[in-house]
């Protein structure tokens, strides 16, 4: 029941009922509502600023767990990266070295250096960035693992063909030289016998009487057997596989034929003085791919350690070549 208010009218000397104008009533209602709305907004703002809703609390807990999980994954990725680097190091420095295979460059291992930098940056990322970073690093490591698997398959093939690799690697002197007195000129820059200038000599010269047998230094297939007018005179080139080739120059007579399969120690020709030559001798070269190698390092099958040291000194002397 609405409470009725009265006031004492001094003019009429009577108590009269108090009547509030409509405008005042409306103003009061508006003031009350405004105050309530402002107060409510302040309360809501304070609540949003300092208090979490149940949904926000759940999300916050989930984010904290995700952050912890990401950090664990980042640590695991670091461990995985270290283990993978160790495998790659063994692959390059041990396994491939045993088989004289070319090491796999970093670029082929999916940018390992870049991966290391990414691992260092992960620690300073926020949750979303860390998740994306971990995904990127995982992708890189996956590619590196694929590359490593391929490398191990290659090495497995090398192991299976190890016996063939050994048989196909030059390992003896191309002529009989037990006294080691036939090596006349070594590998490297030597004096040219015709022009008397210092030129690169890509092989070894063995002085020997004309007709001295020349032996294949490893198993392989004869690629060239003849005189091509290139200064080597009558010469033989044997392809041994595994990127190895050997050349036997200035022969008096060639016994091997093009396409023939030869074994280590098999006679392929005889010492002569054909082509650009100043006396009977054998010019011998070892190539791997397009690169000339010093043949002196491929005589380990028929020399003692003492003989090997002696022939190294002989080959190092800077004398004049025969060709």
C-alpha cells in the first residue's frame, strides 16, 4: 500500500496531502536508473578486470597446460636434434670415410644450421608462435631423417659391395718395381723435358726398358686402348667404377682391347716411347671423377711400410719428367 504524505499549510492552517509533480517523479526515476546502470557497469568492469569467469578459468588452465606441453616438446626436439646431429656426424666422418664416399653437405640435410637457430628462438616465443615454430622444426627434422635414411641405405649398399670396391680401387704399382729404382718423376709441378718450364705433371713416370710388362692396378673395364694423338701415344684407360679411372701412357704395344674386363695384376700392355716422350717409360695416372690424384697413395698392397716411406721421398723430388 502506497504511503501517503501530508504537510502543514501555513496559509490555510490545515494539513494537506503532498502531491509530487509528474516531472519530478520522472526525473527521480531517471536518476535512479542512471545511477544503477553506472554502478552496474563499474561492478562489471571490476569483475572483468580482476575476476575470471568459469569459462575463462578453464581456458586459462588449458593454456597453461599447452604452454607446459610446448616447452616439453621443445626440449624433446632439442634432444632429438642433438642425437640426429651425432648420427649425421658419424655418417660423414666415420661411415662414409670408410668407403671413401663424399660427405653429405648441410644443404642436403634440410638446412641444419637454420634449424639450430630456430631451436634457440623457440624459448622466447609465446604459445601460438611456439606451436608454429615446433611444427616448422619438426618438418625440418623429418626431412633430415629422410635424408639420413637414404644415406644409410647407400652405405648398406656400399657394405654389400665392399669386396668389389676393394678390388676396384688401384692398389699396386703398374710395373714390377721391387727395388723402387724405377720411379723417375713424381706427381705435381715438375720441369717439362721439351720446354724446360715448370708444368703440372698429373701422374708418375716409371723408367723401364721397352717391352717391360704393364699391369692393371685394379679390376675394371678398358675404356680406351689406342693412340688418340693427345700426347700419351699408345695408351690404355681403365674404368674401375666408384668414379676411379687409371691411365697408362707411352706404351710400345697394347695388349688389352677396348671393352675388355681386366683384373688387378693382369698385363694390359708394354712399356714404350710413343707420343710426347723423351725415353722409354710408363706414365701412370689415377683419377677420381675429373680430379687427378697422386698415384703414390695407391701402392699400399705391394709395399712394406719402410718401402712406402722411401717411395714417398723419391716421388717428392722435383726432377725433370719424361713427358
